């Protein structure tokens, strides 16, 4: 007997052999049992009539800072450097454990309601984030991005390192890999080569993905060349950072050689178009990266530089910006844009054999979009509808590992009223 049977659905599989099918999805023990035609005599504990709605893989957010929901709207309309050093870093110094928990819980709620089923996070108090991920049922790859400004910096005692070791010990591989520990370097400009080498060794020893901000702004990129005679990608490669899988966030100012290095090392670039535009950091040429073998995925960045965690915005904007910078409407078509947030995101996280598409044997991470709205009608091509017309508010059901975590405004694992109250109590302290 199946655990869940979804009938009468327009199914976007993201499987190149059959990207769209019509019919049913059977789910058993957290995995997809079948897609398409329903086997004779099948029975299920729960049957859902999709009523023609679109069912598709859950979205994968490969770069963010979940707890920064507490800083949503706190420092708008600044350039990156003053935004970060004059506003965000001082505000973050005031955030305690309870603030981080409140911000992360709201972020998870927002992601589930807008169709994200897996996210990569770089922040602090990450063991507490892991407990929240465990409780709420979402999927996550968690890291604390190391920074090293002072001369007396001690790697072994640094909180980012001790948290990473705690994540590895207590959470890496939890629930069949639903939670993963990642290594992380905040950025080239916030640390030193001796730190990069040690993080690279740590990632290699434990086979971890490494998250890092790379070439987000023109000044960051140029200042690195001034310091080392190399770009951020080139100097990080020199110190071994790309030995293991890397998610390089932003990559706005990559040069041709940088792209070759990333492709050679099978690194991924997490494209964050909304945040990059808001901070006027520039527009990453993802079409060029993809054509040269770089895996490009999507991120929202944190709510302090984006203001929401709706990946549907990132999907549409990625396609539009690629068309704009190349003056070519055929660049990054709808299917390729949707891959950024599904198949490519799974590959970036090291989960390509688990999630990112709907296929028998893969994890049942999926979402349903309510198409019975004026804004989504008529539908000629479900993929184009999702990319160019849909938004996170159209998500009516979110499932991770076969468990329904969100359905028509109701959460099964989050007390949303309490979560909102706790977040606003934290925000009130920041206003003082």
C-alpha cells in the first residue's frame, strides 16, 4: 500500500526524457514509487485529487542566510560594502541564540509556503538551525562561514569551526541525509590564506561541500587582484579550496579564466539575481558559465539583501536578465531556467541522486501549484507558466520525503502565529 497517491496532475518531472507527463504520482516510504499511469489495483493511505494542478519538484535554494529574516528591511538601499560593514555586521553582533532561532524558523516557514524544499545556509548558531530543520521536516545543508580579521585568530577555537565540527558530529547525514554539514568561508576579503587551507583540508577530510561568496562586486574582485595578483577564484584555487565540491555564491565578476577553473573543478555558481540587483553588484553572465560547463544554481541570499525567499522570482529574473545582457530572447529558455532551481540545485548540494526531479526511486520532495487562478490561465505549456507567470504564493502543497509540511496555508510542523510573534519580539530589540 502506498503512503500517498496524487491523481489528476500536470506533472513537471524535470527528467529530460519526459519533462511533462499527465496522471498520477505514487509515494511510498518517502520515495516516488511511480509517475504517470496508475498501476491496476493500487491503494493508498491518503489520496489527493490534484484537480489538474501542476505538481513539480520542490525548489532548491543554494545560497542564503536563513536567520536574516530578522533583518528584513533593516538596511535597504545601501551598496554592499557599507551595507555589510556599517549596518549588517553591527546588527548581527546584537543577535543572540534566540534571535537566530526565531529568524530561522520564520525563514523555513516562508520557504515551505513558497515551494522551497531544500536550502543551503551560511550563518551562525547552525547547530540550533539543524534542530529546527530536524523538527520542521525541510531539507538543508548548513554551514557557518568563517571570518578572520584579527592577528590573534585561532582556527581551532573559532566559533565557525567549532560549530562546523558539531554539525559534522551530530547532524551530518541525519534522517538519510536530509541534513548535511557544509564547510564555509565567508569570502576571500574576510579571511586569509592560512584559513582557506585549513577549511579546504576539513572539507576534504569529511567530504563536505564548501560554501563561499566569490566575486560578488567589482571592487571585491579588483581588491583581491591588488592584494594577490590573482582573482578570488584563482587565489582560492591556489590554496586548495576547490579540491572538494564548492558552491560559489554570486560570481558576478568572474573572468574567463575563473570560469575555466570552476568548470575544471566541477564547482557550482549560486546565482542570486534579486540580491545582486538590489545591491547594484552587477549581473552575472550565467549563460556563458553554463555553456562552458559550470553548474549554475539559484539562491535568494538573505532577507536583508532580498526581502523575501521566493525562488520563483529568481527563476524568472534569471531568464530575463540572460536575455537582456545578450540582447537575445532565446537565452535561458523556460526549461533551462527551471533547471537552475531544481536539477542544478540538487547537483550543487551533492544531492543529484536524491532530489531535483520527479522520478521513480527518488525522494518525494515535491510541490503543487494551484493553477485555478486568473493569473495562470490559460496554460499552453506548464513549464512556461511556472517560469513566467507563477510565484511562491501559488504553492498550495509542499512535501519533503513524502511528508506534507504545508497545505493551503496550514503548516503541519510549525506554529506560525507563535513564530511570527517571536520574530517581531526580536525585531523590537533591534529598534532600540
